[in-house]
C-alpha cells in the first residue's frame, strides 16, 4: 500500500490543522492506521492509531483530548484533526499502515507498521 500525507503547515499556538493520509494499492480497510511524529533531534513517537473499522482508537497522552483520528474506508483516507496546537507539537507527521494487528485492535509500536508515508511538516508558532 502507498501512503500520501498532506495538510501540514504553519499555525499559531491554539490553532487547528487537519492532516489527511490517502492510501492506494492493497485493500485499505485491511489495515489499522497510525500517525507518528518526529521532531528535530528526537525519536519518532506514536501520536494516534485506529483499527480497521474506526471503532477503536488510541492516543498518546500528550495529545489526548486535543487530537482526533478518524478514517473513511470508502475514500481510502485516514485523518488527524489537531486542535489547541502547542509549539511542542511541531514535528514531521507520518501516517503508517499496520497489517499485523487483529481487526479489533491497533498498535502503538512503530515496529508493527509495514508501510509509511513521506510525512508532512507541522509547525506551531508561539
């Protein structure tokens, strides 16, 4: 599966952005999907994930209550709605597809993700 992330940009603290990740290739709905981010000088970290149906989601503590992950299997797209953005949210955000988790679950471990998009830059100014 090929993944293409978009929607990043520059926003002031307290603002919002919506990231999209469009998938092509193999059956999108077979995969749990995740968003990860990497800030300069830091390791890639888990942000949010969603199971194949969209009925189960998980978030990093740092974004819980501010970010919402969703998916539209008819459009082969997963979204990340980011509200109340903070300067510490500045990073390159990547979407990824996980074909190993069961249909009821998702993974927070980047090693479980087989396919990765190219990333989109999110910059939050103070």
